[in-house]
């Protein structure tokens, strides 16, 4: 019996990957010249270099050191129908985050703040979100991004700039899919939303907000931000386009609308029906 995936869900990435994220990933992989970057990664053992960097700068978490994390990873991989088995590292950081990277040699890097601040249930959700990111090809795009940065001047300018533009657009849309994966793993909208905002406020504050209630102040704030018009809309658009992340208001509203639209329930029902 699964300990963390208690409902034994089996969910394929195509069931829930956000359309904007999927389009952005496809756009990066269709940039003329991207095949040269992928060939460079394959032929020059670029991933092994990154693994060496991780070994030198971060603590490798083996199953002997922390069997719980590895058990969560296995169950998350099973839930999202993948055989990915990443190496696990711990990085000292005050940011609450989990990084994923790699293609042939995938790895996850946990921040110390993440392990300190979240409980096991939330950690399971975050790990599941990271596993889903591998299935959505996020780690591949991140690796391409690193290579064009490290190999600055090696690639033709038109190729590197086209890739940068496409990758920046992807960065603004990737979180939509990860937020959905987090919600699917946790099965609780409020817990998923609280994690999204955990870096902005402590638990003691977030626990006072009923995130699943549309009358809460954050819902109103998000709606007001997204419905700005005239000159305010222009400023809002510039703010979004110059950032590599969507604002929390956009992520919250996007996740909330998906949750109440019936699509969330359809994904769960589809995962059950596929097992029958």
C-alpha cells in the first residue's frame, strides 16, 4: 500500500499540463538551431559536468541518509506514470524551493529552508510537483537555458537570442503546470495555495486565510489585479513580460478557476477510469 499517494492515483502529464506551458515548451524545442544545443549536451557530457558541480557544492542525499524522501519520489513517479529516478541533493538556502534539472541524468536539489519549513504532507506535494516537471520536459528546458548561458558566444547570436526569448516565455508559464501537480498530489486547494505563498508569509498568517473561499481578501486582490484596464493594464502587462515568473495573483486565480471548473475532478476521474 502506498504511504503518500493514499488514493493510488495514476495521472499522465497530458491530463493536466497547462496549455500555455505545453505551447511554451514546444516553442523552445522548435527554435531553429536548438538541435545543436541538444547535440552539444549529448556529445560533451554536459550533464556530467553539472553532476560534478552538484557533488562539489551540495550534500548528496542517498536513500540511506533519508529513505523518506526517496520513498516519496518513487511514489510520485508512480503516480505521474514515469520511471524517472533523480539523484537528490541538499543545498543551503533560505529560499523555500525544489530545483529540478537534467535529461539523461536527472536530479533534484532541495533547499534547507524547504525541509525546515514544510511538513511531510506538503513535502510530498512539492516532490510530486517536481516529478511532474520532469514529465513536462521542464528539466530539459532548464538544461538548455544553462548551456546557452555557459556557452555564450559559441552559438550563433540569432539562435541563442531566439532560445532566450522562447525560454523566458516558458519561465512565465511553467508554474501553472507545477501548481496543478501540487494540487493533484495534495488533494487540498488550501494547502496547495498556502505552499505557493509560503515564501511571502509565515504559517501563522496564512492559516488565518480561507483560500478556498472566494470571499477571502486574496481572491479579491488577485481578481482586481488581473482585471486592470487602460493605462493600468499596460503597466500590468509590462510587469508580467519583464518578469520570469507570473505574479502570485495570476497563479492563484488560474489554479482556483481550474479547480472549480470541473477539470480538476475530470482529471481525477480519468485517472481512476484508466485503472479499471
